[in-house]
């Protein structure tokens, strides 16, 4: 049962990472973006704890405001506060981790079903 809880916590944590990445990317052209950073923390392993990983979201520190732009340029200006390369890297990493946890979940389910069918 611990393996099931661990993979489920991984799925949940990586979903949170993707949600925060999507939020940060949506702030790309906002004048004062509110960015969210995600910290992944490991839980104590069984029997001391449930095991797995927990995602914690926190607001990133605001950077000092940039130069004041003329109104003509403000609409097309992409601000430096959002690091698009880092956000896309975080999204790809979260996808790979999500896929790995999903594979563990499916393998666990198949193993559990095979165990139930031993007596049949």
C-alpha cells in the first residue's frame, strides 16, 4: 500500500507544479506579475511516515520594477520577471515525473489485480 500512496503523492505534486508553471506563463506580459514557485519536499518513508512527495507553493519575491515605458511600447513588451525558459523546463520535468509516477501506479494496480486473481 505504501507504493500506491507514494506514486499518488507524486502525481499530485507534479500536477501542482504544472498548475504553477501555467500561472507563471500567464503572467508573462503583466506589468506587476505575481509569480509562484513550487518546492517539492519528501515525506518520511514508511513506517515512520506516509512516504512520497509534497508540493508547496509560495509567492516569489517581487523584483524591483523596471523602467517606465511609453504607453505605445507597453502592450508589446515582454517583461524579464518571467523566465520562460525555466518555466518550460519545469513543465517538461514535471511531465516526465508525472509519467514515471503514473507508470508506477499502473504497475501497482496490475500487480494487485493479478494477486486477487490467483485464487480464481
